[in-house]
C-alpha cells in the first residue's frame, strides 16, 4: 500500500498500517479474500479518519476507484504514477512488460478528493497465510505548480528585486556623502587618486594578450629545438653504428654464411633446370609421335587378322619404313640425353649443405635409368597391347 496521511502511520491491520487514517491509501491487493475473482487489483480509498477498512471483502463497498491489473511476476519492474492536481486523483500503471519507463496506461481517476495540505508519504505491506515478496526499487515525488501561482510569484519576485535596487542606490548615495564629509574633515589624510589608473585599460589588455601569445610561441619553438637536437643525436649515433658494422663486414670477407649458396650458383642451377625442362618437353613430343607410329602398326596387324577366328595370325610383313622411323626416334632421344648429361656435368654443380654429404640434385644414373624405363614401358605397352 502507498499512503499519504495527515499523521505518521503506525503498524496496524490495513496492509501493515493503522486503520482510521485521514488521507488516501492506494492498495495493490494480490489475494482474493471475497472470492469474487477480482484480484490482483489496484484500489484507491480516501478516508476522513472515521472509516474502518473491511478486509474480509477487500473494501468492496469503501474504495472510490480501482482497476484490475496483474502486477506480479513481470519481466521488468512495474511503475505506478499517482497524480493529484486540483482535487483530482489519477492513477497510471506501467505493466512491467517493456523497458520503456514512460509506457504508462490509465488505471482510474477520482474527482473531488480532499487531502490534507501537509502530511506523510509511506509504503507498507502485509501478508496472511501465503507469503509474497514485493521490493520497492524507487520512490520519487514531484510538485505541480499552477501557472497563475507562478505568475504571482514572478510578480512578487520582480517587486522584491525593484525594492532591493532602490535600497542599493540609496546606500550608494549615503556612501558617497560619507566619503565627501570625511575629505572635508580630514583634508591632510586624503590623497587624490585617478580612478582610471586603478583598472587596466583596453589597450593594456590587448597588449598583454599579444605578449602572452608570443611567449607561448617562444616556448613551443624552444621545445621543438630540443626535440630536433635529440633527433640529430640519434641519427649520428645510428650512422656511427652502421659504419662500424660495415667495417667489420669488409674485414671479415663477404659476410655471407658458409651454408648459403652464392647467387651465381643459384642462377646456374635455375638455367640448367630451364634447359632440362625444354628437353623433356621435346621428349614428350617425340614420344607422342612414337605412340602414333605404334598405333599405326597395331592397326595394320588388326587388319591382317582373319575374321571369325579366335587366333591371332603373326605376319612378318610389317612396314619397314615405320620400323626405321622408330629406330631414328630412339637414336634421337639417346643423343639428346647424352647432350643434356654432358651439359649438366660441365656447367651445373649442385650446392651442398654444410654439415652433411646429401646433395639436392638427382644423380646421373638415376635420371638416365628413369628415361630408359619410361621409353621401354611405352614402346612395350603400345606394341603388345
């Protein structure tokens, strides 16, 4: 329950507060005592101090306004806004299903409510056999001001300001009169002074501003000069360090580690691999021609095979021109292989890794054996297929 009463409440039977109060109580009743299925309910009861709250019937004949709203177990806290303006009491409710704090909906309104001019605000709670838990997270109060009252207060403020101004002017005149009387009574103790000299003129203020700006510029230039000197010192130290390293490299030789191949050797290996690639490509072309010749021989043999028999007839009348071309192709492959091997043995030296005897190149006999095996396999495959 939320209360506004003329006197401070004490513990009692009405939602934890005393009965026979003078003021208003807003009740959030979650238990249905009269079994009318009208709970949870938000009810408003105004009491002049003579009414006893009927708890067994949930004050059904005493409340002046109400709305049935389920305010329990919501995902967000519910908010209740109570407005009392010009003897009108209005209740708004935020149902706690949205994060918008200003999403209020109308609950009830009571007109002609007479409340005490001064009183106490309070929150109480009570339960019976069933326990329930309600937490008050925030309680805020504001005051509504009437525009007419504001205008009257503003008029009063302006009149008061005018009065203060008149009092100040009167005080200033009296002060000047006292100063003149003091000068007349004590002419020797007063020294004339120029009021303009006591304050800074506009020209002096501008000149001071210019001097301050120039002083800031000078400070900035000094800081930049220091940073430049520091940078030059670092550059000089770096140059000295670099020159020393170059002298050490010149005295110790090329400075390249022994286990790294020289650039000339690398270029030589790359060129040799390029030549080898071209030679292999020519081998592929020759083998393609050889395959075509073998296919031609196989076709000729198939044409001379008798039809309707399952035995193959071997004929020695094979075209000699085709056989001679195959021999020439094989002889050409051998000659190009020997040329490639001679070139590789004279020009290419495989770089070795320090600390081991393993070479990174393929051996001569391995390469020749691989080529010969490929040729024999191809020729045998196409000849005896």
